[in-house]
């Protein structure tokens, strides 16, 4: 218990450093910056604003309420991370669910790690930390990767090192953004999986994508079933060789053979050349055909 009290007192002491306008910390080179950056500090919730770069766009209100109840009982187990803006003003880098739940729980302050970072560094930190979370849906992850490419100018190779994912994994997520928006929503809402989306993306035409999407849902196709359906649709209809009209004398010959052998006969014929196939369904039928031909 004494250890916890000491930590809390340390947090209040560091908060006092940040509340001193005469010694405002604006960069990592300023006096006392080393005491603040990387330490847990108790910050007033009213002095923290949400991050406009937050990749998550949807927050489950029921889950927020449940977390708020837990916070009332146990407090904040994991501090949030913020970056310092102007004097006594901070911006969330990560931990918005905890921030919202703490407000809902009626708390006035929250423990936080303080970082000093510019806008681009803040964006990269927010995106990378959120990508590593387990509860983002595939489309949110894909959008985060895309923002790292467009706004932070990271290559897929650089992202691979930042987030600890294979480059091929990153590519697979990014390809999901080529899906029709309706299908992206279906993935976010859990109607289909990322595996289904990876199969659908084989079609560039949005109409084909949507048609297959509806078929997956209506027929409850598995990912493997969907992959087979994609292969079938890609192959297209099997081209049938147009039947060649048999000359009358060949037709008569075919009919005579069927009558003699009491079996189905197939004749292909073109320019004086061709082939005769005689069908049989048992050894007895084969013996009958053989005897008829050989005269046995």
C-alpha cells in the first residue's frame, strides 16, 4: 500500500511541474523534461482533448459503460498516453476508451504518460499503437495502414518494421480497400470475414463483387467455398464444340449399329474421317457387342 501511495505522490509532484507557467516544458531539451516524459502523471480530464488522427471511428457505448463501472471499482489499471500541446493542454495518443469511460465514471483526473511530439510523430504513434490492438476490425486496420502511407510517407517495408507484421500481411489488408464500400461495411459488421474479402477482391468490377457478396451471405458460403466459386466464375462457361451435322448415309449407319448392338452409338464425322463409340453398361452388354461384331 505504501508503494502505491508513493507512486501517486510522485504523479502529483510531476503534475506541479507541468502547471508552472514560468517553466513550461515545450520540448525534450527543456528543463525538467526528462522528469516528465515517460513518467505516469495525474492529469485533469478537462485538459485533455481527443486525437483527430484516431483510427477508430466507432465506440461501443455499452462497452464504455461496462468499463466505466470497472473503473469505479478498480480505478485505471493502464495509463493513457498523451502528447503535450500548449500550456496545460494535452492530446490523446492512445487510450480513448479509457478516457471516455473515466469521464462516464465521474473521475476528474486520469493517469497518463506524457510525450512531446509533433503532429506527424503523434499521428504515427496513434496509428501504430492502434494497429497493434486486437479489437480493430480488418477495414480499420487497412485504413490505418493507408494513412501511414499517405500522411506519414511510410513504405510498406517501413511499416512492416514499425508494426511487426510481414509485408505480405500489410498488402493483404490494403487490398481490402479496393472492395466496394458495401462489402467493406459487411466486413466491419461481421457479415463476412477478411478471408471472404480477399477472395472477392479477385474481381475488379464492383457489380461482380456485390453479386458474389450477396451469394456468400444468402448461401452461407465458407471462405473455401467462396474461393472455388471465384475460380468457377473466372473460368467462365465451358466452350462446347458445335456438333457437326452427319451426312444422311452416316446417320443411317449409326441407327443400324444401335439396332444391331442394342446400345447407344456415338459417331463423330468430318471430311471423310471420324470415330465410332459404342456404349455398354455391363459385361453382358460387352459380350453381346463382341459377339455381334465377331460373329461368335
